[in-house]
């Protein structure tokens, strides 16, 4: 049985910048994100990993040979936090590091076969939840959702996000 969309028949007010509409958006972002990621939290916890590990694994898988400094920029976290996460992922055989080709001081990151398998499993759980919501909302709503999310990213950072998709 299909889940009923609680927004059916609900349209954003023409005054969509008013407090009630903004609060509704904040709440929907919070609860949507929370429920989407709860689906993978249990699998991560079984391995002694958390969301920080997943975020790192995700972007390393999306951009093989990403440098540590670029991953720091993408994640927006401290070097110390990323160092802890990368050490754990490396010790578990999920990520490997190599020296840069031109600059030997650079550390290039790449997922291992085990890391790729875990990232794929986690992606599949997220894909299932998100594709169900996409199908329920429809193509136009998905494009609108993307536009809103892109609008939340500062203009000077949007190109970096676009580059990840390539």
C-alpha cells in the first residue's frame, strides 16, 4: 500500500517567505534528514562507525584520489576530526592513502574494495528512501527541491558541489 503524502492538496502560500512557511521548511528538512539517515545508522553502528565515517566514505568513493585538503573543504570539518575518521577507516581497510603523483606531500584517498562495498550498501539504503520520496513527489517537485537545496549553498561554494557530480 502506498504511503499517503501529507502535503497532498497543500500548496505553499504565495507569501512563502512568512514565518509559518519558513518554519515548516525547517521542520521538514530536519525530520526528512533524520528519518532518511536513521535507515543507515544501525548498519554503521554495527561496525562501530558513525555518520562522520559515512560522509567521508561517501565523498572519497565519489571522487577517487581526492586529496585530504579537498575532503576537508568538502566536509567543512577540522583537520583533527577528519584525521580521527580517516585513521579509523584506514585501520578497518575501508580507505587507502597514496602519495600524490606531482606533489609527494599530498595524500590521495581512495576506497578499497571493502570500502566500496560498504559505501554501496549504505547508498542503497539511502537510495531506497529518497527514490520513494522522489516518486511520490514527482519530477517537478524534485527539481524544485534541488533548487531550494542549491539555494542554501553559498554561491561561492556551488561550483565545488557541481564538480562532485561529474
